[in-house]
C-alpha cells in the first residue's frame, strides 16, 4: 500500500497488494485547541494488534503536521517521522498512543484536513485528509469510536455523533477517519425534528452564516423527505439523535457525508426562489438525499480500501436516482441521468482516463471520484436489479445491511449477498466492475415465417491497460410495436451473455418495429442501422418515454451530422416531428423541453468520431445555430401560445409541475429570442420574480448579444450574493462566442470579485470555458493557453480542484493535428511545471497517455 515504507513518495498502488492493518483502533480521543495558524491537536488512541495482520509494522499517516510530543503507554517517545508519516516499535499487545501536533488551518488552501472558510473552521477528510489533522492509520478499514473536545471562542462547535455540551462530542458508531468532521464558527441554524419509524425523535439542524437562514428551509424539507424515503423503500432508519448539516463557502466538491455532521458546499444546500434556479433546487435535493443515504451505504457499511469506492458511491448514486425518480417522475429523471452519463462517463470511458468502475491501481485516490465510479457504478446496480428483479434486489440489500453492518467491505461482499439470496452466479456480472470501456452492441434483425430474430453482437474497445475484454452480461429491454404504433409484445429483458446472442419473438403477423434498450436498461452504445423514418415513428409512438426521447435525439444527431458533413439543409421530417411534439398536449412540458434541447456540441463530435470524421467544433457550433434557427422558424406560430401557457402564476415553488412548465416556457423563450432579437426576453427579465426566470432571460439576451444593460443590472443587484455571482461569472464565459471565450475567461480573472481560492468561483469561470466547446477549442489555441495558465496557478493553491479541471483536455486526441499539437503542448507545459502536485501530475500523465 502507499506509504508502506516511511520514506515512500506517492507511488502507484494496487488493489492486489491489499493487506489488513497491523493495528486496530478501539477508541480515539481528540482535543482541538483552535487557532488560525497554530491549532493544537492532542490525540489519545487505544491500539491493539490485529490478529489477522501478516505485516506487523506500526505505521501512522501524517502530513503537514508539526509534532510537539508523543508517548506510548505514558512513556515519552521520539518517533522517526517523514513527510508522509511515522513508524515506531510498539508492544505486541494493546497500548495507548498519545501525541500533540500543531497545524495551520488558515493557510490550508488545499481544503483538505482542517481549514478555514470565511472565518469558520471546517474539515474535509475523505479520502486521505485526516492525516493532515493528526497522526493516524488513515485507511477506511480502521474503524474506531471517536470522542472529541473542541476548545475555542466560537459560538458553535460541532463534531460527529452526540453533543455532550461544552464543545464535547461522542460518536458511538465506530467509523473510519475519513468520516471525521469538525466545524466551529459563529453560525446560526434552522432547527427541526424527524420522528423515525420506530418512534425516536431526531433533532435536525442546518447551520449557516448569519444572513443565510432564509435559504435553509428547502434543504430541511429535502432532508426529512430523504429520511422518510429511506425508511419506506430500503427499511433504513437513522441511528443517532442528532443530524447536522453545515454550509461552507469554500469546498472542493458538492458535499460530504461525515457521520451525523454532513458538510456541504453552500451551493449544494442553500436555496431561495430569488437566488436559486429550478436546476439548483433539483441538485440540492439530490445531494442532500445522496449524503443522507450514505449513512447506511458508506457509513454503517464502509469500504475496505479505496479501490472499493464504488461500493458506497455507485450504490448511493443509484439510491439518490431512485429517490429523485419517485419524487419528480421517473421518465424525465431517467433522461436527465442518461444525459449526464453520456456527457461525462461515456466521454471518460472513451478516452485516456478510462478506468474500471473498480480501478486496479491509482496514485492519488482523489483522482478517482469520477463519473465512472459514481454514475457507471450506479448503472451497474440498476442492471443487477433488472437482472434479478425488484424483490430479490431488496432481499439482497437487506442481507447486505444485516450481514455487514459495522464492517468495511468489498464488491465481492456485496455481490455475495445477491448470490446467496438468488442462487445466481454473478461471476460474469462482476466484469462490469473490472472492465473499463463502454460496450458497443451491434443489432441485426431478421423476420421470417412469423418469427422475428434480434441478434446482438457485443464488443468493447481497448482502454488503457486493458487490450481485450470478455463478453459481459447485458440486460437489454426490448419492446415491439406494430406499424399502427401498438405494443405487440410485453417488454422483454434480453440477457445478452455471449459475444453473439440471438433472441426470437414468435407468432407475429408482420415484421415489428423494435424499441431496444428501453429505459436505457444497460449503459451501452447501440450500433444499429435505423432509418430516420423509423426514428420519427418511434418519436411519435414509442410508449417507453426514454426511447421516445432517444428516437428524437438520434434523429436530431443524424440531421446535424449531415448538415456538418454534407452541408445539408435541416431535415424537414425532423422539423415536422418537433412541430408534432410541440403540438401534442398529452406530453409533459418537461419532456417537451428535453426533446427540444437537442444534442450537445460534444454529442455531435462523438457521432462524427464514430463515423470516422474529425470534428471541427467551430463548424458544429455554427451549424447548431443554423439548425436552432430553423427549428425556431418551424414552430414560430406556436411559440407565443406555448410561452403564454407555460407562465406560472402565484408564488414560486420548485415543485416539478411548475419547474417543468418553466423549462418548456423558457425553451420557447430561447426560440422566440432567435426570431425577435430578444424583445420577449427583455420583458421577462424586467418582470421576473425568481432566479429561474431572470437567469433564463439573461441567457437569451446574452446569446443574442443584446443584454449589456441587463448584464450590468444583474451584477449590481446580486454582487453581494456569492452563489448568484458564481452564476454571473459563468454566464459571461458561457455566452462568449468562439474566439471571444478565452479572452473573456482571462478578463474575468481580473474582476475584483474573482478569487482563485474559492473553488466555486474558479469553476464558474474555467468550468464555463471548458463547457463552451467551440470557445475552448477555438482554432487560435487561446482556450488551451488560458486554461493551462489558470491550472498552473491554481495547482499551487488547490491541487484537488486543479487535477479535476484537467479533464477538460481528455478529448484532445479527437481533433485535427493543429488542435492536438496545441493541447499536447498545454498538457506538457502543465506537466513540466516545477513543484506540480502529485494529483495534477497523475492526471496530466494519464491524459498524455503515459
Ligand atoms: N464522499 C464525498 C466525496 C469525497 C471526495 C473526496 N475527494 C461526497 C459524496 O460522494 O457523497
Ligand atoms: Zn457519495
């Protein structure tokens, strides 16, 4: 394992090298004497030898710690320490380790360990941040009972578990150090209670900075709904008397599931109609549910080692997706989830960063909190549920929760529960965890004498370190329609297990029209010759909402690809199809909005790459504009009515019925703006009484390049609200066209409100630059240069956020020679930076194919 020897520098570590910890911990007592630059952390740890260990070396991780004193069983002791940890000769019997270290939270800009954000102390320990707080065996399979004392003048002092008063906390549930948390600051809180199904009352709090209290009720409501859902669906009850959430402005990701003390990026919990969009409300609800669900899938049952990360993350994403589906409607949620999966995970799986859901090796685990581990990990759970059925799935989960409660587990432990309850051999299914790459499934069909035969041929392209792949088990849901658009066969799950696998449907009157991979039952790429007439038919008739949308999307992609490659004009059948969708009053507004959102620049690029064409992002962008104008003209007559009908009256509510209407209404506004130069959008901007409407209008105006006044007014109105300002920063870069994007991003870094130390603000500008595909890839290469400069600067401040942002370069091999050369040069320049962090070094090395 990493740090196995005291002098070890960051090394590649391997799943196959796992060994159990030499010493286990029963109890940990921590005392914090808080000070911005000289916090003292005093630890008293009860160790005992692990009877199962083969290697008996006592090793404690520790980084950026100044050791003041240490003792073993009361005897002062001078350890041998390196920059990564220390070793000691210790008794082969239980003993007490005590140590005092000094740390400096206010200069900790990496935001790992104990740090300060706007004057408050907070922590982030997953994955390996606890070692920046105290010497400790910082690995998830060492679980201990923590008691914490916090000394300081702050009004609020919080840690995990139960509040013993006077800054003292006790968490009765043994946990790994990555779930440790501490918060101290002058905070205010919204309080509520939840009564569990067994009748226990749990105190709930959301702690925020003064002035943000009005942004907490939605989060509290989402928390209570999540607690109820987990009881109803998975039978999981909360297990402490207190559950605290704290909002923090400077945070590397969305949120963290620390036991009983979830810490949230303020963008992932604070919501108000004035300052948050429908999308923000949705995201907040999802993240609150996700972190809460970790209490069972992650905290009560954790991971044996970090290779098993998907054990908690894939499962918890799957659970939060189920919750969102139950809350907001399964059809639109599934489309949303698949859009994300394709945009981020398929892209990752198809490039230099491809890795299995359970990686075999890593250098820096923070680089593996990826779409593959999370979103593909969730898809794998979904496929398991589809293959064994709902009842067996929940039975297996119950067994998992009882058999492994309080343990640190592996994927093998998880799968065994389902093998034991179903009697099914899941060896082949396990390949989903082991093999990287998105399977491609070619579909051939034949019809003869009333029998319709579907032949599936699966293959997975090579990925780094994995040249060949074995066939996986792939559950493909298939429905059949007749040419009147009626279902003629119940949806069947075709379990594809071989490289070539045939399925027969008999006693049919005529060749059916198949609807394949309904609900996106498997995360695969279907390769199928399909006419646009058939796509239009499925768009009109498929009863599976996912495939109905999918048909429209495939049609749109084909139209765009032909416009790009053949300079074709927009396809009339496609435009007619969209007019039919717009007119169809039986369709949900949210679904219509999705149908009109069309494929992204990145989607089209992928489609071009698949057909052997080198994508030109500029041309794709300009073609998209032409198509969007044609679509707007095609539905022109309907737009005023759609727009008027979708206006929501009464006070703002984030409920799905209203947010879907706003989504469709604002899609109509975007089309109107292409025709009226932004006149309607300017009106909406003036009258908007919530952020969704205000921001949508501003977006239309900026896209039409007429929103200068509103842009300034927006800034003046919201300049004191950090979260709204993040939106404003992002809008400036997102809507800057082509060669204007990179200079705009650069200019935004000179704005007085820009700061490199706040990850949200950095991501607002540079995430928007990376997301502005045509701007980032402008042929001048300025996008690459500006991005590389920013990453080189940020790496010294915050390696984790830097490393993550390098993924904007992951498609570099897809482009023409000039762009490739410029991107390679940018990556090499980052890599050659003196003192570059291990996090970023690993990423750019993998990106370059090293
Ligand atoms: N478990 C955390 C992620 C920690 C990331 C560390 N780099 C949040 C989540 O997945 O719920
Ligand atoms: Zn998670």
